[in-house]
């Protein structure tokens, strides 16, 4: 199942909403000549940021992907994808011992 540009944008919007509820800054960006991508930033540690896009796996099923490329999860499972992204962008900020 290959989804079109509008569907990809909508899937990324759904994921952005879920990540927003979890405290991340998540924004979908799209241009005329480039595919939609989701920019996700850890609001507490802004240096932790990543892009997400949609593309089919070998079996044709549409998935969310990191750009390095690593599959995140199927577009139908926004919770699973958000869990994985949250794990990647999570950070426990500690101060050095004095």
C-alpha cells in the first residue's frame, strides 16, 4: 500500500499530534518539490531533534522512518511510532557532581 502525498502529510500530522501530547515540539513541513517530513524536538533538550518521513517497506506497507534510514513503525500504529521516537529523543539531563 503506497500512500499519496496528502495521505503522508495526514499520517505525519497524526504522529505530530501524539508527540505534541507527550511534550515534544513536532511540526510537519512540506514543499512543492519535496516530500512531507516531520521535525520532532525534545522541548527540554532542544539539541535532541530528528526528522521523520513515510515510505513503504519492502512488502509495500507504509511506515514511518528515521532518515538514517531506520524503520520506526507502520503508519497505522501511531502509538508505537511515538513510543519509538520518544525513546530515541529522551534524555535524562544530569549535572556533573561537584
